[in-house]
């Protein structure tokens, strides 16, 4: 089993989120996926325009999804 991370940029002000995206990263454990998710989310916020983050109350939402690998994916 592998885990993939799903991320979204959301606005607490409007209550909406952009379409989810999957960074091209796979993890061997749910724990590693979760720890990396917080790191990636923090980096994503830091790259955004600070005024836009404040104005729209932007945040990153993420989750880790278990993925069964087929023979050709291994």
C-alpha cells in the first residue's frame, strides 16, 4: 500500500475551496504522508501573497488517501 496526498487551497472567508490537486508524491505510511502534508501546506502558504492570504483568509486543506498499487505501478 502507498498513500497519496490530496490538497486544496480554501478560503475561510467565502467557505469555498479550489479544485483538489495531488502533488506527485507517494508515501509508504500514513504517518509520513501526514507529516509531509503539514510541511507542504506550510510551504504553500509561505509562497502566497501575504496580503491575499489575510484578505481572503486562505488556508491549505489536505488528506492522505490509501492507494493500491498494481503490478505495473510498483
